[in-house]
C-alpha cells in the first residue's frame, strides 16, 4: 500500500471523535514541531518530551520530494524509507535483462550504490511564524482575490529573502487554512544513492487484497545514502536502530510529512467532494486502470513497465472509493453537521464573533456551489486529465516557464518563483525512461476520456483532436515531438522564453493551444474558491483558537509533524486483532493461499526460510495518527531510537482524512527486528546491518 498517495475515508466506522477544527482528543493529532502537546503526552504516558529530544528527532527526519518521508539511521548518511517511495527509481534502473524489482538490490560497496536522478531530500532546520508579515498588506476592504494576491506577493518576498540570507530552501506554509503562516527552512540534499531494496513481491506481499488491512506481512523498506561533495553525509542527528524493538503498550512516536487532511472542512465542502469532485476523480482513475491492465496483458516486459503506475492507480482508486463511501455514511455527515451547528451557534451568541466570523460558512458553501460548473474544466485543462503523458507535462512546464519568467518574481505562479526554478530545470533535464508505445496508449485513452466527458463535437475536443481519432492524434503528437530528448528539453529551458517561444514542436503547440483556457479556469478557481476559502477558513480557525488555543492542530500540509500513540491491538468484527505479526506468519499466509499471486514469495524467500528465526516480529500496529505522506516515517521509542517503519494503515484508519478514532485507527509499521533479520539472513547484508546497529563503529574503536 502507498500511504504517500493519500489515505482517506471508508464507510462503516464508528465516529467517536470531533474533527471539525481538529481539536485533539486521546492520541489524535499530527502536530507541528512548534506546537507539540507536551503536557498531554506527560499526562497520558508519563513521558517528558524535552526540547532536546524534539530537536534530535526533527533533525533525524527527512522529506522526500516525490511524496514521502524518511530518517537518517546511521552516522554515515544512510536514510531509511519505504520500497514504494523509491519504486519508480527502481523501475528506472531496471531493464528487461536486469529487473531489480524482481530480484532486489544490495550495494555491497559504496561504488555499487546507484545515484538516483532528480531526487531531493529535505531536512527541516527551523520554523518561524510569519503570519503578521504575510497579512501586513491585506486591507479590510480588499476582495478575497486581491487579498490572496497580496499574501502571495508577501510570501514570495519572504521566501526569496530567506533563501538569499540563509542558503536554505525556504517555504512559507499555510496552516489552519489561512489562520497562520509559518516559514519552514530546509537543508537540501540532492545526491542520493540507492543502497538496498528487497524484491517487489516481498515488499508488497498480499497485493491489493491485503492493502489497508491487518495482519500484514510486508518488508516495505529501502535504504539510500545521502552524499555531499561526493562523500557520505555525517548528519547532525540520526536514529539509532533498536535491536530490542517494542512490546504491547509501549509509547511510540511517528515523525513524517503527512500530505493532506480535511478535518477542518465544513459540511458544504465535504458534500461537494462527495457529489462532484471525487466521482470525477474515480472515473479518471478507472480509465487509467483499464488502459494499464490492457497494456500489461501484452507481455512480461509491458508488465514491468506498467506495474508501478498500476500500483499507484489501484491504490488511489481504493482510496477515493473509500473516501466516497465515508462521505456517503449518514452517521459521519450527521456528526459533522451537529458539530458545525454547535460552532455556528457559539459564534452567533456573541455579537463580536458573529460580525467577525459569522459569514464564513455561507461563503464556503457559495464558493463550492459555483465551483461545480467548472470543476470538469479545471480537472481536464489545468490538471491535465485529458493529456495523460509525461511528454505533455514537459510541454506544459516549458510553456508556462516561458510566460512566467518574463514577470517579476512576486507576480508569477508560485511554482515558477525563482527558488523553485532549479528543481524545475533538473526535472526537465532528467533522462528518465520513456516507452513510446506506452505513452501513446495512455494519451489516446485520456483523449478518449475527454471526448466522452465533453462530447465528441465539443469545440475543445474538436480543436485538440484536429479531425483525427484519439489514437491517431496521440501517435502524431508523440512521434512528432522532440521533447522525448532530455538534452533538447534542457536546451530549451536554458534558452528561456525566446528559445521556447520559437520552437514549433507539436506537443508544445498543443500545450500553448489550451494554456489560455487552463490559466483562466485556474484563476477562476483561485479567485472564487481558494481565496474565498482562505479567508473563510481563517475566520473559522480564529473562532476555534479563541476557545481551544493550542489544543487545535492544523490540517496536514506535507510538512514535518509528530504524532504519538501506543503499540496496541484492536477489535474487529467481534474478534481481537493482536498488534504483532511474525516472519513465520508470512509463510503461513502464503501457504493458506497456495503461494498464488499476490501471495507468492520470491525464490530467495523459499530457499532461505530455514535460516530465519520465524518468531521474529515482522509488522505491528500502533494508535499513531497518520495519513498520506507518512510513508517511510520512522516509528520512534522514548529513547529516540528507531523501532519501526510506517508503511500503511488498517482499513478502519481510512477515515483519517476526516476524523480520527483511537479505538480502531491503526498505523502499520515494519518492525525494526524483522528488518534486521531479513537483511542479515535473507540478503547476507551483514556489513549494512553492522552499520545500522553500530557494530562496525564499535569494532573499529575497540569497544566491542
């Protein structure tokens, strides 16, 4: 399962906790490092969270720019994350002759470590509240759109100033839906090399049927090493690897970068997701799933090429179908409605609060109602649902870079601000594999989907297809474009606006032909929805601040957070689910399913079964509050040691996008003991294990 691709809702879960305003109860909360509920943790678990302890785990934690989390786990720059965080890179390194997804990979020397192209890791260094600076030029009589523009100008200036002064990546993060703005400064690492991955089938044992379920039996792990100046980094902090692990009831923490939650959303916003947005997303994903399956049915090599993308699409489908089911759950919506009504009544009872905050809920409802009329255009044009090929992505980036680079930095689309341009250039120059038959099939399918949603005679469809079938138009575009060549893309980016505007490439021409409409629908969305909701949710957040203060944690923003909880089983369908599985349980489950896919095991795992201690804990669950983006997060004990690796949540946790329920919500980790047993005895990675456990360093200093 891929938490990084967003954990979300499923029906049938008891709703026992308030989520409106994300007021923490029990083990609930994904807490920013400058607002950790130390007193509550002390009260519940008797543990004093010190500033030094927090700094240790903060600096040991990293964010992967492709959508996941990780942690430094050795003094020589090793970083632990999930297999599924690096699976795309494993696919890029693989060939028909050497398939690392099928065989696994272990670098036995530093020279064998493979540099991963276009991957950036971020280590959070500091957090600064810049709310007053962001809002300084926002006037009471401004329209919502003008207020949004004023904030964006301020944010661009703050980020540029900080980057210039510190040399650190500097991002202004919107918290509480606009109630607060924090400046996050990151140290960037861009030389990252693959050290170890198990086989795909071992990492994803049980496949889609076991996804979002427990018990689980997965070695969903990978190790990379971070370099600077061609030498391994010696991080200021790293997590020592626990060889003793946890026991039931132990307090554990998770540090990572949860991507997105909607716990502050109003009922009107949730109804919009249920009735308009999510159904369209599901239809889009269903089209992609069908075309991927058709392509992979052509043979083993096509299966290798398409597997990672199919994994992502199927995971997302399960997520959004679950989210839709959750939002159709009458008890969930009734609880949300009741909580919202209570807050509105509280606001209405005070004339000052009513004047300042009373209009927020109706403003959101109106914005969402109007959005329904152009949600499809935004999805197909600005978010490119009708143009599903990486080559169009390159074309869109270049066309917009040409236009935005001519503007002052503060007036550009945020993704084209000066601090973001080096990463854009690197992405365009990356020489990643492209399989043209695959790209043609995906593009043709998305063009067909657009025609089915709009109608074949719609002017947009007619203009895009130019009188051809979707299949013929896709072939014409992909055969004709020079954007297949990474050197050509890099040359255009380097040449800037003049070079890009002068190029008559067919894919660039397609991107240009819809860009005005795509920009218009984006602007309409930002002016009429984003800006309105930024103001309205900011008002709701302020109303909650007045009564709840620091009990309120912000929705997830793919920035570093910490959650706390305990290793604990749960009850499901009248039976108790124990918190641990073992390596022996893996073989039992495979045998129950006669070793048939997706319960088959790689040959290595069959051959070396007798070498393993089958009683070794393999996966475990805890009450930590997590969501998409937490993939690869370390699970940490009170001593600040690594005891596990987050890779999934149970099916009851899927409503985590909207609420948290401690009685059944569970985060799933790979156990630190299981990872060591597999690396040592299954892969013979003794040197790697020694580095992780400190045995090599101890031996070198004579302390062992």
